[in-house]
C-alpha cells in the first residue's frame, strides 16, 4: 500500500468530514478511498477499468456469427 501526505483546503477537509460521517467511515483515508472508487466508477472511460478488460476477454471466447447485411439480419428495413 502507498502512503501519501496531501494538503487540503478548509473546504476540501469539510467535504471529507461530511463524507466520513455520511457513510460511517472510520477516518479520512477511508473517505478518500470512497471518493476515488466512485470517481473511477462514474468518470473513467470503461476501457481503462480492469474489469472491462476481463469482460472483453470473456466475450472474445464466445462463438460468433457472420452477418452480411446488418439491417436485413436484424429486420431494420
């Protein structure tokens, strides 16, 4: 595990305290971890997530079919 010393503004510190209280966390480290995890889920592009890579690897193992005309095959015309 990596340890880091960070500098927060008064406002950022208050926000962390609110998150800590709202989610019943023990300390600010847990609050920061929660914020990072939520950021990852909501804002990072899917291809950057490790679970996305695993999902794609599993999909590559599935059988596939060849489709000559997409519109015709799915009756979109």
